[in-house]
C-alpha cells in the first residue's frame, strides 16, 4: 500500500522492503487504465476519445524508479475515426 498525504494530496513512494543491491529485485507496480471523454458541448464538436493504457513501474529503491507505459488512443469526430499510440519510458529519482 502507498501511504497518502491528505494535507498535500500526494502519494508517498512505494515502500520497498528489499531494495536492489540487497540480494533482492526491488518492487514491481503494475497498472491498467481505461478512460473515455465526450468533448461535445454547446458549439464545440470535439468528438469522443477513448484511451487504454497499461504500464509497469520497477522500484529499485524507495528513491529510484524506472517506468514504462503503453497507450492506445482512438478519436471519433465528424464521422471520422483516428488512432494513435505511444510508448513512454521514465526514470525517476526522488531527491529530498
């Protein structure tokens, strides 16, 4: 479980009980998300957009994280459909 700080509105880093370097592999965090937004309102015809995302974060220590995320996006607008996808990599270092 990731502790949540109500006052600042953020999550603490994932607690890693056995970080890499201590004969362990750190911690793995996996996430899946689906979202849909309808962007039609009044005089605005933005269409409907759907996003499916899957990702994984590898916490080497509580201060070092490597992440990968794949997104698939579809947009339906004016009877035309478009698709897009993207692959993101991230290295995060938490400096206190």
